[in-house]
């Protein structure tokens, strides 16, 4: 289905995207822990509830919210890395058209759009319900 070039570009692009998104979510969680640590200690919230009821349901919301910004950043970063390594020049000089070079980007965008829809429709609403129950009790 996908050609070798498509798989290479999609793997590198999606890898860059998920890596940068996980780093951002990790930073957000660290700052949120620092901000709410006093509330957790004061209300004696159990560690399992903090981890599974709050932060496991906290991460998809922020991941979906920042997803589009990081798609943009990943495209710029990854494409500049390809250009810096002269891979784009090699691909274009091998006879691949510029439009054909954009196909893996569009396929990756379709995958990420489907992921965003799935998160928005099926994951985030029940996760927010659990997270808000936790916040009402412990924060």
C-alpha cells in the first residue's frame, strides 16, 4: 500500500510529532503536580487515584488541545531536517515530483485527524467525567 519513501517520511514525521507531544505533556504534568501538590497532600488523595483517575485522564485532553500546534511544529522541524541532510534534493533529483513528495504528509495528516476525532468523540468525554469527579473530591 505505502511505498518505501512514504513509510520513511511518515515514520520520521509521526515519530517527531509524538515525541514532541509526549515531551510537552510531560512538562505540563510536572507543572500541574507542582501547582496541586498541596491540595493532594491536604485532602490525602491516594497515589493511585492521582495517577489513574486524574493524570491518565488529564493527558488526552491536553494532547488533543496541543495536537494541531505540534503538527505544525513537527512539519517544519522534520522538513528542515530533511532539507539539511539534502534528502529532499536527492528525492527530487531521483525524479519524484514535489506533489508526490507531499503525499506522505497528507496521509499522516489524515491519520492524525482521525486520531483527533477519536480522542474528541470517544476518549475525552468519559475521561473528563472521571477527572472532574476527582477534582471535586480532592482539589
